[in-house]
């Protein structure tokens, strides 16, 4: 992990199925960028939420 990274839950539609994936990134935009690099530029992303730890 890099300095300042957080854990994001990204929900995207891939091949007609909803995928929930955990991504380490600094910002929401960087998390979206990572998903698009892995699965293609036209991948529809439904939500990007910061994963909160239960304390």
C-alpha cells in the first residue's frame, strides 16, 4: 500500500453480473480508474464507497 491509501468497495456490472470488489486507492476516482484498467474502459460502475472499519 502507498501512503494515504484507503480501502474502497466498488460495485460494477461485468458481463451482465454485479461484481463487488475491494480496491486500495487514494481517492474514489483512482478506484474507478483501477477497475476500468482491469475490465475495460466502458465498464459501467454502479457505486464506489469507502470501506469503514468497525471500531
